[in-house]
């Protein structure tokens, strides 16, 4: 298989030009197994998100989570797909399940903070964002710029 970093760079180039179908065609033409196949599945999900093809993204993310239940980012991808397709409550439930499975994952806590903030549950949002930052200080920078968390910065 080709160098994954080079392939990812190529896919980002296609996406930057709005050539999502071409990026997906190339990905679909590559035959891999094991970890490389999983990496391509994550990449496919990201391309579908960039293309705004949320129903396809959700299907891809569901398959990814089923194949990689011990990979926290698979859960985050599925929740994001649900949110982007208008099912934010379902996405939040997926993240809550993921939090039980990965209680020390700051990305999941941060995402829960974002979902609660969008749902106007500001105290819950603040608690989750603070928990993410306590686990990993780099999330403090994200909290300062994430649009979802703007209501928290007003207080």
C-alpha cells in the first residue's frame, strides 16, 4: 500500500478543491486489510463530513465504530455524524456511552461539553469542558475558540 501520510495529503488536496467524489473514488479503489483499512475508513468518514454528505458519513462511522469499538475516535465520529445530520440528542447519547467506556478521554469530555452547550445546558457543558482541560491542558486553547462554547465565554 502507498504511504498513508502521502495518501492523506493527496486526499486533503482533493477536498481542498471540492473534489470529494474523486477522493472517495481513489479511496474505494485501494484494497487493504487490518490497520490500513481502518485508517482509510477514518479518512473516508472525514471526506464525507467535508463534503456535507452526512447520511453516508453516518453509515461509514457506524461501520467504523462496530469494527473498532475500542477506538475512542470511532465513537466521536459517529456522534459527529449524528449531530451533523440533525440528531444531536442521539449523538450525545453515543458520547455518553463512549464516556463510560473511556472515562479518561479528554476529547470525548470536550465534545460532550460542546453538545450540552448547543443544547443550552450550560452548567453541564462547563463541567465537561473543565474535566477535559483537567485531563489535558491543550483543550483550554480549543475551548477559547470553539464556536459551540461561545455561550460559556459570555459569562
